[in-house]
């Protein structure tokens, strides 16, 4: 009954390229987060994966923006085949429209649209605040948890300062590009394919489209150092997004390399995040201390997908 009342009070509009100004407004009204329109356009342009703009806005009868929920289409590599999936991402409700069930209604409409377009499942990493809603109202299933390693670096934490005091961020971006220039590599298929993990049965596909999409964020860099290929983001710390395959005897060299990178870029911390079914987790769990991070959840449109087989890295977060 409550959902019927809410449905009668609000209009639900599928987003398109003209909706980004509304999303920008909701970022501010919901989180007091200032976001440039260009950043939103880049983030929502998932056309390289075959689809874009899978989400819905809610407006009340007066036309006031109330809420938004959407997913980002992405290509997955699963058992050697490519399939279309989507990551649950932006969830926003303006304060005056909360506690009316808009999140659940918008999510269900979004999942219906996703299924119609050929998306096989929706995945995500909900925080403690969002988790109960995904479990109770949307019947998500959860398999595993992300793990995080944080390495302290003996350096002036310029990166952290630039993240805190945004006025110096442009200077830090120039600094990091200069420091990384000698390690930058061309975004060719032969280079990018090093990021595709040959040791796993399921993963977000790491191809040229993926790297182009991620590096549309000027803080993300595709580099090679000490023989390892990386996708990194040195804001607010040095986040190691994804990396080439690592021979077991080179594990220590890998760890030393990511800490060395952190010091070169003035990052007080180097952060590595993996799912608990990732092969590198098995190597590191008894070697270096770590913490539990976010749970890995799914809205299972296709029940035949082997969800437990899919592994994730930090670059798979929509926030990377």
C-alpha cells in the first residue's frame, strides 16, 4: 500500500544525456558533494561497454528532484566468454524525500530495465548503511568480502594534503604526471592485456575500453614499473587498482614496487584491495596484515552465473 501511495506522489524518469545536471544537483542536495558536470559525463559514459544511462530519477508532483538510483554497465569475462553486467552505483535521495521507499522503487525499476537490455546481473559493494536495504528490500545475495592492505610510506603526504585542501589538487596532479612520465605506457591492446588476469575464471574485463574509461578520470594512470603493469590512482592515497600477473617468486618485488611508487608520488599510504577469492589474497593473507572491507553482493538476474567464481580488484569500484 505504501509503495502505491509513493508511486502516485512521484514521477519516475529514465535518465539520458540531459539528466546529468539533475544528478549533479542531487549529489549536492544529498551529500553536499560538489561535482563537475564533466566528471559526471565521463563517469556515466559507459558506451564503450555497449550500454549507458541505466537508471531512474524521481520527481515529486511539483517537479522537485527527489531521488536517483542507477547502475553502470560493464563487460565481464566469465569462463572465457564475455557477458554484460552492471555495477550498482549512485544512490541519492534529497533529505526532504527520505524514508518513503524511493530507493527500493527506483532500484526495482532499474533492475527491470537492466534485464530488458541484456544485463545478466548487477553487482556491488554496499557499505554498512546501504547493506540492510539491499538484503531486506532487494533480496541481494552476498558471496565473500573485499580485503584491504594499507602500507605506510615514509614520505611527506602530499597526496593526502591535496585531497584535503582542494586548492592545491591541480598542482599535485601536475606533479604526479611529471613523476610518472618515465613509467607511462601506451594504451595499446598488447600493453593493456597484461592487466587481464589469466589465473581467474571470472573478472571485470580489462581491455582497452576499460582502461580508457578509467583514465578519463585525470587522477588515474596506466603505467609500468619494475616489469609490472598497473592502473593506479594516487588520490587520496596511492590506490593500486589492477596489475599484471605476478609470479610467486616476485611477490616481494611487487610489494616493494607499490610502496616505492607511493613514496615517489608523495602518498602517505599505499592501498591494495582484493576480493577474498583472489589468488593474490592467498599469498598475502599470512604475509602482510589486512582488514576486511566491503561485502560483495549481487542481484541475480541470471541464476546460472557462477557468482562465487568472480574475483575483484580495487579498479572495479565505480569510485576508482
